[in-house]
């Protein structure tokens, strides 16, 4: 029988986190400043959310807009922030850095991953801006803790990236493709059947959990709707 699909919801604060868990989310991505597409939240926010919910949390490691690590000084800051986040209760993370040519900044990723010291982590949608997705995956292959790629398949979102997502799912288990694909970025409920049929079992929502937009909180009802659809598709794929 197919496993229950994973639903991850972006949370900005304790209110979001509590609502997401109540709606049926399996995991949260903790960020701040969505105007910059999500930066590292405060230590107080991480600690407050960790105390308020008992589902998994993945905390963003990103200090500025864009996907550059910011040179040696920036990498040092990122590694230091990881230590502070771990002290505040964070045990899972989200990160991803590219160089000016759109290749993975392997040195920066390796330095931050060393600071994670084995904690599980997601390589985020920087992959959708990479010059060569396949090369990026193969360069990151074998890094400790990497278990997920958060991707829409294309920079423009799932509408553009659906064929890529399906093709990458079909390569599951090959070198560079052992990690779970978590789909997010312009994701809608009508995308779910095709993604589930391809074997994809993890879904990430942000704005879709907020009927009033980013100025409003996560809606229990909106998250519950996603939970219901994902569970129905899981049952359907098992028949």
C-alpha cells in the first residue's frame, strides 16, 4: 500500500505553526521575510514554535535574498547561525547556495553541512535556478543529512516544471536521485494527481495555506483541504 504523502507548510510564527499542525501538516518550514522568498527566522521564533507543536520543523538557513552564500564571511556567518539554531532546538534544516554561474557553491554547502553535524536537511529551490540540475544533484550526492530536494521542476513553478518532476521521479534510486522530491512553488491541488501517479509523495505549500495572502495567517481549513486531497490520492494510488 502507498505511504501517506508528506505535507509541509511554511510557518512564520507560532500561530501559523499551530494552525498548520491542526490542519494535518506533517512538517513545517520555518522562515521569515517572504518578500525575500524566506530567510532564517529569529531564534525566539524557532524556540517558540518548537515549544508549541510536536511535528517536525525544518529551519531555513539563508541570510539574504538570492542564492549566493556571500563569500567567506557569509559562509562563516551561516555556519555560526546553524550553531545558534541548533542551540534553540532546531534539528532539521533547509539550505542551498549557487555561484555566479548557476552551479552549486559546493564549498559553501559543505561548510554549512559540516556545522549541521549530521542533521537532516533539504536542498531548496535553488535547484530550480541551477544551470544544470543533473550536475548539481551529482555534486551533492553523498553529503551527510541530505534527504530532500524542494523543487517545482522549473524557476517558473510547477506548471512549467511538471515534466521535469515526473522525469526526475522516474530516476529515483540512481546516483544523485536517491533523495525524496518535495514539490513546491506554484503548486496547486490540481497538480496532485499527476504528481502522485509519478510516485511523488511530498508536497510543500505556502501561499496555498493562506486564503488572505501572506499578510494573513495559515488557515486550518486550507491545510485540512490539502490533507484530505493528498490522503484520497494516496488511497487511490494504492488500489
